[in-house]
C-alpha cells in the first residue's frame, strides 16, 4: 500500500544514526545533569527531594512551552536546508533569537510567582514555601535556556548537532564539581540543600548560552560560512517574515503543553498523596527521563531527516525514514530497559539510601518499564508528522491523549478507585497508547493522500 525502499532504508538509518548520536548525547548529558542533581539532593535529604521534584514539575512547563514555540526554527530551517536554500537558515535563526528574547520576558514574568502557582495547585504550606523558593531560582534560567535551544535548533538543521554536545558535556563536569559544594556546604560554603542544586543549574545554563553565542559569532566572522548560511540576514520585518515558522511552533508548543502538562498534573497528584509518595514518584520519573530523552533525541533526528525529504518534495520516502527512526529507537530502548530490569536495586540505590523509599521504587519498577515502552512509541510518529509541517491535527490528538485521557485516567484510578501510585502509573500508560493510535492513523492517512496525488 505504501512505498518502502529497502536500499533507501539503510541510507536513512545511517543518516538518522549519525544525527542521533550527538543529539542523544546532548539530551543524555542534559538528563544526567538533572539526575545528578536528584541524587545529590536525595542523599542529602529525602524531604528536600520532594521540594525540588515539585518545583521541577512546574518549571518543566514554563521552559518547554517556549522551547516548543521555537521548534519551528528547527523544522523550517531543516526544510530550507533540504531544499538547498542555505541562506534562509541563518535568517530563520536570527528571527528565532529575537523571538526567544520576547518569550523569555513572558515566561520569566509568569514563573517568578512560584509560591502563588503552588498555592493555587492546593499544595500544603511547606511545599509552597520551599518548592516556591526553588522554582524562583529555576525560572531565571529561562532566557539562557532559550538562547541555547534556538542556537542548537539552527545547528541541528544545518547538520552540526555535535556543537551542543561539546557544550553540554562540559556543563556536566562543571555541574558535578559545583553541585555538591553548594548542596552539602563544602569548602566553607553554607549547606543550601535543594536551593544550592537549583543555583548550580542556573550557573551552568548561563555558561551554556554564552558558549553557543560564541560559536555562532565565530561562524559569522568566517566570510565563507557567513555567506553560505546567511548569518547576517536579519530584517526589521522579522515578525511578519517568521509567521510560518511561528505557526509550526504554536502547534509544537501545544503538544509540549499537553505532554509535559500531563506529567506536571500527575506530579501534583503524587504530591497530594504525601511527601513520601512524591519522593518515590520523583525517583521513578528521573530513571525514566534519561531513557525517554534518548527516545526523544532519536525522534528529533527523524524529524530533521523527514523535514529534509519534505523540503525536496520526495514524499514517497517519508515512510522509509520513519521506519529507519523506529529501528534505531527500539534497539536503543530495548537495551536500556533491559539494564533497568536486570539491575533495579543498583540503579534505584543511586538516588536515596532511605530503605522505605528504595523498597517502594523497586516494587514499582516493572510497571515503570511498561510506561517507558508506551511513552516512547508515539514519538517517531509525531516527529514524522512535524517534519512534514503537519501540526494542527497532531496537536489536537496530543491534547486528547495527554490532557484529557492521561490526566482523567490518572485521577480516576488513583483517587476514585483508590489505587494510589499504581493508579498514576496505569493512567500514564493510557495517554501513551491513545497518542500512538491517533498519530499512527494520521500518518497512514497522509501517506495515502500523497500516493493518490501521485
């Protein structure tokens, strides 16, 4: 029914793998940074682990929404790169940089009122006080995250994803050095606990942003690169010129809100179940986040390749590229999930020495692995759709899958059926299954449409 080219499949596997390696390394390093923070805080004090987990559950929305809005930079620039309109890539980057500053002001303004947000979510006074303090520190890193992301999207689109990898690897080294000093209070510094960990994160993100700006500044100083990628192309009409790029971003941002918003809502449900349950949930999410980040990185590489194919109007190879992404993704996921299955005690023990918490996490580990498999499956489908600039319908599907089905199922199973944490886990699975079925159907529909159009 659909065009499937085995020879082309090998070529796309190589291309996606080549792109995936630096992108996945960047995501993995970013995830490790968060995991290291959790480990250090969790071993310092389990209660503070709940505070930083709650703050993160809100912060993830505040920085991933603008990242989603900027996603059009990667998609549109990749399409132009595929169409060999290289100078347009630099213009899109410059438009994205201005957009990033505007978004920073908006989301920094929202997030600075962290305590008020947590109070509205019905958290207890201790959670509001300590979680709000950590959230305020986190939100000051939003401008620097967006500078880094906009530059990274541009570099990924022109097939230079390794640049961000070098930066994030260096950032991890800095984080590992500074984090324990500020958390535990070494070398005469006061012991700041979770606040110290959040402060370290802010410092590292500032350094990352300046590193990316410095690299692109050097590209611009190179006459050959500057001319090839149009890095000096920037106009006062940037807002009107970037309309299509922003429209792609609107859809991706709504998808991001749906996905991460559902996790934040479920994290809030976990906090309602108590500090101990929240600590267990935070550890489970941190274990899963590294694996999910790798899956997302591979899907991003798939989106870049599909966008290049779409830019060339070579629609018949979209299925082949999507399958190539799935082959790589499933091989990596199965390997990592097997490691977690075989060594649960060793992996979970990195996060806490609290025997009650540790025993609870290990008890839920098999359920967690199913959540991982189901959450990763829809990613390449969404990536393939986004790479074609198909945003509106997949966005509606994500809203249905995550904001409606996932949150509703989690609440009903956890509180109405009184299943507690296990109810939250089953509810998470329901959202992933719905997303896979809906987006899979959408991709099949588009492929049939291209075939009929010849």
